[in-house]
């Protein structure tokens, strides 16, 4: 009998990757928000995420085996402006889901962020390093992490930073590919002193399934082997996909601090030693060039983007 998953926030970028895999192996219930999901193999539902009881009764009624939370507000500036909406999306929803999972005694998967560190130290942050969030977005994500840890034993919290070109066309990476089609694209300014360790979204999906199969719970960093600046990352994308028309200009965040609404960490890089120790095959797979090459499959699937 197929395991039943409830996915909250399945219409976003990570959700698009999630619902491209294992559709024949598992049965998915997916909550619907503003964006529609075009997939006849999943059950789309409306669920009152404000109510712990309604969530629990749904889990019980449908005999759900695992809950995966992909929902959340991630725009740092908008999070600072709309704190009530951000708190509901980033704290209240995961709290209610975690509570319902506890009552049902099932695993809960929650996607967190690499943004929860202040970025002052030139290190790759491991799972045991103490977070120090410096903006409201990061504080809400860290708050949710702490609640989940206190409430559940069977939890998987993923700290990561991901990219993809599937379906959604609102990310900066999508804009890069769209601009590459223009005859004379504008010069694109990129941070040269903001560092991160991104991975392709589908890598996260694969690893989470492995963790669930092995019943391994806790906090896990899923990150690339290499630490890159935003400028380095997009230059690598440019080189691999031969986007010769694009011109990138590396700039320092320090020059633009006055224009920022909120503070941002300069170093968000994550240490992936723990996950590679559990799954040794990842030592090769988490190479950043291999992760970027996975975008080729996205481009084939994303017909709208390929026609830009």
C-alpha cells in the first residue's frame, strides 16, 4: 500500500520539484494556496492551517504517514514589512503542523534556511553551530525550528539554499535566463561578498526521502561542497550554459547598506559533512558544477522558459 504524504506549500519552486518525483510510489495530498497546481496524479485540498484540530482530524481521516512543510514567506524585505503575515506563514503554520504530527505520531519534515546565522564568522556553519538571526525572516525560521525540536522526536529540519528553473518564473535565476535571450541585455549587478552553498532543489527531495526511509531524524544541512559568492555562482551558470551575452558586475553589499530595509548575513555557507557521512555517494553529487548541470533537465521541462 502506498504511503500517504501531506505536502503544505506544494505550488512553490521546491514543491514543483517535489511533485515531479515518486508520484507512482507515494500518494500526495497537496494544499492549495494562491497558485494552482497542474497535476492530475495528486489530490489537491483546502486545509484550514489556522486550526490544529482540523489539521489533526485531516491527518487521522486520511491516514497520512508523513507531513512535509514547504510553505513560508522568504522575501526578506517583505517579511520585515508584513510581520503578522510572516509570523503566520513561518511560525504558526509549522507549529500547528508539528502539533498535529505529534498527536498522530508521524514524522514531520520542515524546510528551514541558511539565513539563521549572523554571517560574521568566515566559517561553514554546521548543524551544531549556534544560530544568531539578524532579521525578522531569520528569527521566524529559527523560532519554528526550536518549537519543532521541543515538540517532536520524529522531525527532519533541512537547512539549505536551493535553485531550480521549474515552473515558477519569479526567481532571479529565471530572470537571468530570460535576459540571456535579449539582443542587448543590461549589465547585471551581483553581490561579490555574499557567500552561500546552494544546491539544486531536486537534490533536497532525494535526500529527504532517503532520510525518511532510514528513519533518521534531526537537523541536516544540505549544501554544495563549494562556497561561492552570488557573483561567482551566476558566472558559473553563465559559463556552463554559454550565456555569452550576459555581463555581470560584482559589487559589495556595503555600498548598498543604506538602501536596505533589513540586515542580511554576508556568510550563509553551510557545512555538509554530516549528510555526506550518512550518504557517502553525496561527496561527488554535491559538487556545485554537477548541481548546476541539473538545470538542463529543468529547461527541458519548463517549456515557457525555453521559449523566452
